[in-house]
C-alpha cells in the first residue's frame, strides 16, 4: 500500500487539488483531498503527510511524519507541547500570504488615513460631503514590526506610495532588504515609536510578541499616528489602544486580528469610531495568488522531502515561526 | 496702489495663507485671503491675480490677468467661452493632486477587489465571516487612461503591489515614464480593454473624453475586470456600467466622479452592489501634501509671472487641460 498524503482545505480550487494529486502520485503517494476537517479526520489515521489548517488533524494522525500548515501562524500547533511529536516536521506557508495580507494592510492603512468609514456613512445616508481633512502615506515615517514576506511586501507598497522613511524591526535587527531605510532589533523599538506615522504589525504569535504594543508604548506615539495589525491580536493591548483612540491620543487604527476571535458580540471593538475592524480576512487563502503559492510551495517541499533534500519554511519550534 | 492677488480657499492652512501673503508682498503685491467665495467676490473687482476654485470669481474680476485654479480639472472655466478673456492666463494645479488622488484610487481599487463593502456590512452586523474569495493587484494587467501625475502616481503604486503589466494610454501615445510597460494612443484603446484586469481612469473633462467608456467598450472587457474612475463622470456611460455590474458582466467598479454631482437622491448609483461610491473626495485639497504642493506651485508660478519667465501648468484651451 502506497504512502498517503491528506490535503484539507475548503477553499482549494479543483485544479490545484488536482495538481497536488498528480504530483503526489508521481512521487509515489496516494493523495486524498477533503474540503472539511470532519470528513478528513478518519483519513488521517494512516497519513504520513498532512496539508491542512487545523490542529485536530494532527491529533488524528499517529503515523504523521510531516505536517504542512496552510497558514503562516502556527501558534495553534505549538501551544500544546504534546500535540506534535519532536520528530514530526512542521512547515508553514510563509511566503504565500505576502501579496494578500500586505494588500489588505495597505488598503486598511489608506482607509484609516482617508477616514473612509466616515465617508462610507455619508454615502449610506446619501449625503454628498467631501471636505474631511485626510492623511497620506506620502511623506510618512513607516515602522514595520516583522520583516518577513508580509512586512516586506507592505514596505514595497508604502514605498510606491511615497513613504519618506521605512524602518523594519525584527527580533535581531538583521538586514531585510533594500526596500527598508534601516532595520533595528525589537529590543530597540522604543527609539522608533515616537518617530512613527504609520505602525504596521505583522508579528507571529509567540511568547515574545505578546503585549509588544503596550499601553506605555502607545502613549509614546504621535497623536496623529495610526496602527495597523495583521499579525496576532495578542501583540496589542487592545483595551489600551481603544482608550487611546477614544481619547484622541492616537490617530486611529485598523485591526484584522484580536485578543479573542471571533470578537465577542458585546466587545467595544466592534463600534469604536476611529478603529477599523476587519474579521481576520487579510489572508485566509481567499486570494487566488495565495492558493497558488501555497500549493506550489507545498509541492516544492514535497519533492525535497521525498528526495531527502533540505525543506523550506520549516518552523523552528523554539522561536515559534 | 499696489497690485492685488485674491486667494480663496476654505481649507487653506493659516501658515500656507501666510506664506502666500509674504511671498506676494515681497514681489510687490497686496494679497487678500478669503475662506468663502461670497466674501471674496467684492474683492475681485480690482484683482490682477486670483487663486481659487470657482468660476464666479472670474466673472467678478474685470481686471483679471491670471487665474490660478486650485483644481486640476478646469472644464468649469472653459465650457462658457465668454468667461475667461483670451488674454487671461489660466493655470491649473496639475501636479499637486497626484499623491492624494492616486492613493484614493489605490484604496478603492483594493476595496473593490477585496469586497470590502461586503465585509463592512458583516462588521456592522457583528458577524465574524472571512471566507469571501477576493482579488489582488498582484499579477494583474492594469490599464491607465491619462498619464499625468495622477495616472503615473497610480502606476507607481500598483507596480509596488506587483501588477504584471501596466499600459498607460494618453491622447497621442507619447512616452510617460519608466513605470509603464507600454504607452498607447487613445485611438487604440480597444486593443487594450479586453486584456485589462484593472482599468484606472483619470481623464480631464473635455469634449474628446465624453463617453470614452461606452457600453460597447464595457462589453469588451473581462467579466472579472474592475473599473476605477477619479477623473470626470462624463467619461463613463454610467447607466451602462451599472447594468454591466448588475448583470455580472463586469467584476465591479469604484466611482469618485459622476455624470451629475452631487448625485441625485434617487439615483441608483447610491446603492448598486458591486459599485463603490465615493463623493468626489479623492482630491479636494483635503490632504496636507496637496495643499502644500498647490501653494508651492502657485508661488513658483508667481515668481515666473512677475519676472516674465515661462509659467508652468498653463492650460491649453484648445485641449482643455
């Protein structure tokens, strides 16, 4: 009986599923494709490889050797230390989400700067009004927390919009590409926040990133600064941010990720003027480019895996990404 | 009695008004600044130069030698041929609006591609949903009608977002900068529309541009294509566009300009799903960068005017821009 790959994703295009099946067969695998986790669970019992987006799949797969997360964030797989055995390879889909998530970040940045939701309420009420003062990315000092493909994709986009200075901040301060004017280590973040007009956050959910945008740090920022978070909700002190917005101590914010998801029905986050809420929809395989890259990266890794070559996007469990 | 400049704009920052007054005095002018057209009208009686945004100012100024429009579009000044005497210099503020209008265009492009107004309705109803399929600028074929600073600013931005091909179309097909993969003449537009994923329109309101995006041309476009118009509403057959959206023959549109402005209360444009409406707010001096550039360009021209040097942004009345 041939070795088995289980692929699980509700949004995968038929031709991409077919592509995995073909390539898998070519490399000696039986590939089973499921749209829902529930249907896939029984099939995981003898799976060697799983490509999916839910920790329940791991639990159901005692023979698992490689789990390929269709997401970038893998905190859900690492918080329970007993879930993934030491010898199971864990890869994520970093690199697949850059275009979609950075476009979402750019869109929401512009929506906050240009007060688009105030304008939208005029349109809903059929009111013709066009004299609200708006901000611009042009000439702005942009600080990006997280310089992977999402942060760097965002940097390229705000560069195209005429940002005057782009600082990339990552764990160690390592160089991250020509698009940045400078890079700095997370330990030095406090030197950059008071200079920042636009703070873009795309950090992984690790113990080190929890609460990075604290009440004190929010207070150190310009009154006109805007905060955009597409990484993990745990990185922001959400209540402190909402207070700062309500008290006009900060210019506004757009959050795609939250301390609790889904957002509880009665959470003030839903209706804070100046806070643009999106429903963790920046990535989520909804863009064709994401799905294509996601599958292509998996198949490239599958080839490496079968040939014993080094794989890409292998998660370092000590770092959490 | 010294020569007189009348400056009229409700959104001008005090320090920018002050800057005009200082520079004007330096060059031998008395400068009067008004926030409203009504207040300014009597002062126009002996004005040599007017910097403003309303044709009524011209009517009130029999001694006028130079009218500097704070807008880019000057159709309102040219449609009545008797308004501006032949020997009055007419300049516009092309070059000042690029950042703001192209950022608006980029934002609304992304909002249409990413179905942001559908998502916004979920958020309004506190519904957590994030699986709508969305589009991307990445890999898109972009066609830009009008290759001035707005069109070219937009080209730079979609380039930063990974557009795969950018065609700029202008009257003659003249070269318009390295950011374009190619430029073409308006006469050849029909060859490009069927290839286009994103059509960005920033054309002036002239007899030649009226109805350029006709019903037939809309029908020649891809079912997934999106149309963004920030130029003049007269360039689009608005009813045909709405029909195409309703019948899913086109992917969606964002209009900032309309056949009739303000939009009539009962116009279907207000509530066509798939059509993002903004209230002609892309430019309108609401961004600080626009106001700064607008004033700086005027003062540069003022220096040229007083010294008899060639002025910039002089409108060619035969072309209308």
